[in-house]
């Protein structure tokens, strides 16, 4: 007899249009392998996810930037097609916030964790999180929310350059506009210029003290808080490779026991009364050794499959079992287990799997589901080729016209609008949403 109530389907929801979101494929495979029908509400037209043998159905998603009401309307239409309650799994912050706010309307058709509807929005908002950490006495980088360009410049000086600049609600940042959810600002002038784009970003700008990256400093914790509030499944992990380096999503992660990170994560979830899947990011201060909570994501992180224990339990499976009132199997942790995202860390993916003591899982390639892995490389090659062509065109357009006199070229360059330097490498749009 299956551990799972396979009569209850799962609906995986995402408005982020990143075709290379491997966390979506992880959720499809995790529950599909358990015999659960998995439906995806996301734009997968150009994604390897659509090739998975474990995908039961694809549904048209809300448009990018959709309001919570629009997201809820789409979910009600999907529920009418399924004609039976389903476990709902938001895979990005925008969806987690929308589902929390529409919980009362969605609850008859979807099984959802029982918690205050505004809690996902509270922890996902970067400015609100700073206040949460202060109230709970949880280490967090010093954070200032300026109220004007001049104040932003002064705040940057006060915190000490360079500083980290974040938009409070990164899911509102419009794609394709050149704004990033998080940048490293190296001058007070840059901070003031960035503040002037707050209306375009859709949420306030905040500035944070910069904690330098380094060996053994970037950590994360994935967990599932069950109906009683106990944290089940998941565990602490160390980011061994990131994209971009030192300040991006996890390209290679390792399940690494860390009692301090685990205790801190469990305390935060308990004191907030949080229920459901969560993904926390920490950075250890090289001076004090304290672990600072950087982000609280009220949904599964993209690398959640790293934390698959000896009973096959991960946070997404824990969610389905708990919401269908099934017991969660008691497995043992698998420290040393490694998760690799092949398109971000190809050399790591080519290394022998035996080097990972607790086993290794690739984000895209799987022996029982080969089509997504094959589709990845064709799509990724086109993606990289398009970016290289775009970069070459920008470089060509930036070159001065040799037909102009030198003085005219200098005047033309001086009159161009200033673009704030971010201090972080260029990265593709799929990294913008901060899927960890």
C-alpha cells in the first residue's frame, strides 16, 4: 500500500517565466514517482519540465506581474477542471504571497497549511524581514530603508561601502528592465541613483551592510513545519558553488550538519507560527562567527531535493503527506549528499558521483526520466547563444564612431546617461528571481 493518498493530486504553481527553474521539475518528479498526479500551472513552453514522464497536466499560468486576485482566479479554473481537492505548491514568492492572501477563497478546492494569510508576505518582504529578525533577536545585517535619494547616499556612507541594495518585494521587479532584485553598490552616488528607480521596481529600496562571502560562509536550511508546528524533513546545507559566484543561486550544494543553523531555523519557524514549506538563507559573519538570516522564502527552494532522507522523504512529499493526514516516514539524514545544477556547474556534474558520501542528485538528468535532461542542453545552448549575440551587439553599439573627431566622441560619451554599477557579474534573467 502506498504511503501517499494518490487520489489527491498536486498543483505546482509558478508565475516566474524562467524556463530553467529546476525546482519545478524536482516537485514534479518527487510526487510523480510516488504515484501522485502532478499538474503544473506555469509557462513551460520552452522548458525541459514539459518533457517529464511524471507530468500529468500543464495549465496556462497567470501573466507575469499578475495580482493575487488574478492568480486566485486561474487557480479556481484549474480546480474546476480537476474536480477534486488538490495539494497546492507555490514555487515562487509571488505565488506564495498570493496564495496566502487568497487562502479563504482557495481552501475549499485546495489543501493548504493552516497559518495567517499575511505571514508569507511578511517574511518574503525584505524590509519586513529585518523587523522580524529584530523582534526575534535573530542576527540580520544592519538594514536601512531610505526615504529619498539623498538619504540613500547618506545611508550607504553610514553602513560602509560597499553595501547591498535590495528591493523590498523582489517579485514585483519587472523583467527585462535592467533592474535586479539584489545588487552590490560601491558608491553613495550609485545608491542615490538606484533609489530614483523605486517606482519602476514596485517596492521600496533598502540598503544592508555587506557581509563578504567566503569559504564555509553561505548556508541554507529547508524544512517543512507540520500541522503541529514541528519541523520535519529538510535540513541544513552549505552552498559550495553559486551562480554568480559569491552572490547567487545554488549551483552545487551539500547536506552538511550544522546544529547552530538548524536550531536557529527551527526557532524562527516556531516563534512565527509558520506552517508549510520554507527555505532560509544564512551567511556566517567572518568576524563574529554569527549566522545572519538573509532571506526567508515561504515556499520550496529550487534545490529542495538535496534533502532526501533514507526513507525518500523531502519537504514537498512531507507537505502532501501531512495535508492528506498520512504519517510521515521516519528516515535518517544523509549528510554529504550533493545536489548539482548541470547547466550552472557542468564540471561538477561530470565528476564521479561516488565522491558524494550521501549520494548525489542532478537537477535535470535522471535515469528514470531522461527526456528533460536531453531537452536541457538544446534549450541552454540556444539561451547562451542568444546572450552572447546580445552582448556582442551591445559592445559594438558602445564603440565610438571612428568617423567622428576625438572631441565629438568625448562629448558623446559624456552626455550618455549614467548607469549605476552593480558590482556583481552579469547574470541571466532566470537568476533575477533569486530561486535558491
